[in-house]
C-alpha cells in the first residue's frame, strides 16, 4: 500500500495528532507554532499555521467531533483553535503554576492536564474551570490515558510511579510502590484490563487492572525485557498489540497477549533519530511518527487489520534486538 510522503519541518516537533474523521493532522512545534496539513498519497498540503505561544507547544489534540483543536504550552497556557481556519477561539494564560507537559481528553466536556512538577488538573471545558487537582508525583507527568469507568491514569517519568484517579473519588488508587525505572508512555489493552508502560531501560511493565487492590500483599508489575533502548512512545493498535517507538529510531510491532513477543518492524527513522511520538489514524490505515529528523513520517498498517487472525512476522527482527 502506498503511503503519503514525509512532511518536512524546519523545527522540532513535540506532538502531532490525526483528525478523528478527515485526512488532516496538526503538529505542535518547539517554536510555539502549530501547523495543519491535509495528507494523502497524492500529496500533502499545508492548510494553515499559527503561533500560539512564544514557548514550545507540548501537546495537541482534536476534540471528538473534530471541529476544535486544543493545545498546551510550556508557558502554562491552554488554547482552543478553530480547525477550519486556525483562528484562536480561547486562551487560558496561566492554567498551571508550572509548564504543562501532557494532556488527555476524556470526552467532549472533560480533559486532564499534567505539568512539570507532577500536578494534574481535571477541567470542565464548559466552564473552563479546574474541578479537581492532584499532586501525587515528584516529577513531571510523562503520559496520561483515560478509560471507561471514569478513571484517569497518569504515569510519571522521574519517580517511576503509576497512579490511578477515579473522578468520582477524592483519593488516588494504584500500585503502592514505584518501579526502579523511568516510565515514559502508556497503553491499556485487553478491553481495559491490561496496563502497559514503556520505560527508559527499554523494559515494558505490565499490570493487571485493579490487582493492586485485590492482591495481599500487593505485587509489583510483570517486567518484560526486549527492547535494546528506551521505549519513548507507544501506540495501541488493537486489544492485543502495540507499536513502540524507541530511542534507536525503530517502530516495533509487539504482541502483549496472549504471549509477549516482537512481531516485526513497522518503520525506521534511523539510529540517530529517536522516535518521540507515534499515533495511528482513525481509519487504521497509517501510522504517523516524528523524531529528531525533523520529519513527520507515515507507515502502512492497513494490512494488519485485513485479517484479524494474522499478524506479520519478520525473520530478521532478532538481529535488531
């Protein structure tokens, strides 16, 4: 299958996002600019560009219906932008006391943001007010993900701790002890029952959802070693499979259940260009990734979904790990 040509950029990409319905993507840059593109195998076209901050844009997300883009910045601000025109709709200049590092949209009304000092805020977008605030980490929030049941999960890089927050409760729940590693990225598989975190060491840490409540005494996560370098980003492909992006520039297809194993290589930025972000289109035809090579790249994954019972194998994969 043909894939779109890479999109070259003049500055470092912190984050990008695919539109939930159309062949559009946005990229947030270190300069504070946000670029919007229409992509396709026939060619890519930049639709608009706007500078939302004088400091880096650290995160971008489309709202579920796709009409509004939300961005976060190192200058502690949150912005909303009209997707069609790039026009600024709303700006909260001091949403956090410290630079915002991550955000997570829960639905059309609720979102979470996490900053460099481990503070997480839950926002009601209808009122633009923070309805909850948590401080359970001692370092910056590296990744967040939302699951059904009104729970919001955060993982933190510096302190190696996974925390779970039920929006209906005041106290967080989760594994009582941190791992001796830096946790960088997160996925939830098996219909919400398997938590998978990538780490600085290259190991994947796996928790069964809620077992930290039921096991006495609580046990630590399973630790699966296989990546030769840090797992900086990951993307859920289905309930059994993820794509990991490593500091060695390689995008790996990894089966988590029923048996953990490498399945093959989906892409390669080159060993000098770590993968910092990997996402899949809503149509499940392409993966997108960005790294230090100043390009947004596309990779074919449509074949993975043509036959649900089959996954590709790659006989030379062991040479890369």
